[in-house]
C-alpha cells in the first residue's frame, strides 16, 4: 500500500509540475485563450480591448503571457504598444498582416506586435515580451512571422515618415532569451523581415507571407522579448513603422529524468493580485521580487512579505528555481 501511495503521489506531482508531458511542444492557440476568456473584434477586426488600459496587462493562452499595453497609456484610444490580436482579411491598415489572416487562413486570428522604442528606452525593457504563466522555463522552438502592411508599404514605397528602402537597408525582428527572473540573457536570434543589404537588387528580399522563425538557438528560456529595428532612422528612432505579425508560437517542455526535480514542492503565492502583502507557501529558499526589467526590489526569508512600498505594476517573485508572476 505504501508503494501505491508513493506512486500516486509522484504521478500527482508530475501532473502538477508539467501541464504537458516532458518533450511535448506547446503551441499558442488564439482560439482558446484564458485571459480574456474569448476575443471579440471591432469593425476593423482588431481586438476590442486593444486600448484597455487597466484590465489586461498580459494576454494569456495556454502557458503564454503576452505583454499588452505595458505603459498603461493608450492616449484616449490613439496608441498602444506590446501585443494585440487581430483577424484582418486584407493586406492593408495598421491592424493587418500581408498574409491577410493567420497561419490557419484568410481572416483567422493572429498576434500583432507594436514595438515601442520610446517605452523600451524609458523602461530598459522591451515593450514586447512573452512570459510563461506556469512559472516554468521552456525550450524555445520558434513561430511564424509576417510583415504588417504599414511597414511593408513604407519599405517598398515610402510614406510621410519613412523613405523607400534602398541598397544596404534592412528591417529586422530580434528575439532575446529571458532568464527565470525575466532578465535578458544576451542570447539573441534575428529574422530579416526585409533584407536589402546586397548591392544587387535581384538579391533583395521582403516578407509578405507567413515564414518560420527558428528560435531554437535561444535554448531554455524563462521568457522571450522582441524588438524591431530599421536602418531608416532619425534621432535614434526608426522611421519605418515597427509592427510585426506572429502566429503559432511554439516552446517545448524540457525533458528530464530527475525524480527529485519532479518531486520538488511547488510554491504557492496569494493573494495575487496583491495590495499590501503576499504570502508564500512551500518556500525552500529566500524569496526575491523583481521588476520585469530584472531589478531586485525585495529579498526576504519571511513567508509573509510586506509589499506596501511597491508601486502598482507586474513583478516576478522568485524562490530557488521557481518563478511566479505577481500583480499589484
């Protein structure tokens, strides 16, 4: 009987440590989100909450959390940064993608990112981050990417802000690995959404459909941050609109045979969201709290942590090799 109880306990812990089996690939599926519970779209086929400043710090689906309006400022519904979701069936407009829909077909949903150089400069962290709501780390795999029409047309035709690309130009999406505390590791990989670096125009390329962006070289990650850069710049900022579309982001559950790792007790944190305190159970190491920029703001051996001095925002609570996203 004791052996049976031990086996059942191990099975229970394995199920709770891994929402998926070791080695499984997890794919972002926009048809089954958890926050919001469902996507609703406006007249231009953009998510109706794109400019919601208070309720959706992250868009969550499966294990993924995608940063949404991290500044908390939409300026009256005129601007956003981070990620939103769209299903525009046309290769035009701010919310479109050149493929006219997601990987699943015309008019199907996809993620649209707007990388804010201004936000990222002021906060020393990317406006566009993907973290994991399980507190686990995963092995990066990749995702599909596609140009947004505003960027595409600026590159191919020029517009009121940007010049038409010429020899030597490029428009690049860069992914960077984040560690368990969501701090950048310096490990990066890039995808050229437009590559005009050659002197020979016959060798120029520009993306206008879904293409696979292999991010496996990032290795094991606690999250991934994204940035966009253009060679057409003024005063240190891109003239080319820094939009990009993405779909079917994939990570893999790490393979392991370490039973002690599987048996490790998971910490729990409550309340979350919090106001003046958080309480941590099963803590086996000092508890540390970090900003999303990786700055440590608290460190303690207490299980009940006074958080009254923390500003409103999103933080990372770390205990040993476990992390939990917490919100004040």
